[in-house]
C-alpha cells in the first residue's frame, strides 16, 4: 500500500518520471545496477533478505551520484545514523516529518541533504528513547535477538562487562526489571529492530 502511494506521488509530481517500482530491496538494487536513475525512494523495512538501508549502501558504493531518500515509520534508534553514514541525501520519517515527501524529493534533487529536525521520541518505561546513548542503542538492537552478553560483546567488539553495564544503565533508565522485559518492550515500540527479524511495514 505504501509503495502504491509513493508510485502515485511520483507519477503526479511535475518533473518526475516513475522508472520502476519493486517490492524488495534486492530487485531495486539490481535495477539501479543496470539502468540509469536519478533518485531512489527506499523504505527501510521491506520483505526479503535485504533491508532498504542495506540496498542504499550498495547503491551508493556502485553509483554514488544516485540520490536516495530513505523512508520509515519506525522510531528505531540507529536508522537515521546509519543513513547519514552511508551518505543518503534524504531521510523521511513518515510519522513526524513536517514536509510532504514531494518537497523532500525536490530539495534533495536541488542538492540539499534533508533529515528530520528532531529525533522521534518514544516512551519506553520511565524513559524516552532519546535518553539512550548510541552505544546503548547498539546493544539494545542485539539484545532484541535474544543474544547473550558474550554474543553481543563479540558482535560489537566490546567487553562482556561493558555490555552488562549498558544493559544495567538502560534498565535503570526505563525502570524495567529484566533484560527480557527491556528487549520485548523495545521491540514492541519499534525502538530496536534487528534486520534479521524485521517486520513488514
């Protein structure tokens, strides 16, 4: 449904031509590899084995001049940071961004880099999602997979004691009583989503 809305938006927008639309990120990547495109609108959470951010990173590696706008409705703490690291020109948060998507498209095509003016805040227990540090958010993203402290430490290149400290800090901030409760609620509110276990939006 969301893809159809974007298709309609592009088709109605003056100065734009809809070249193609795909249900998976891999299909979009394959198209851009073999065809010319000026702008890609890419949802983060799409069916299939590759996320929108994963495809955006690969597109930027092979065709850095293609402009990309990443779209999401999820308040996941790492998405915007990852998009900036990749070099994505636009980030449209469906739930909070003031400007319509066409305005973001126009500004990006005019050479601007456009991101939300404010980070999405979601309550999680006694805390707001913005109270978690970047490193805590990284740990939380692995925690929602059910990984042990040792597994998280190995994935994030940190000591097990450091992982435990971050989890303890998040429990204190949120007021939750266990790592399981913290993980379940973070996943429920869309604050921490691991790409291996992504919902379809």
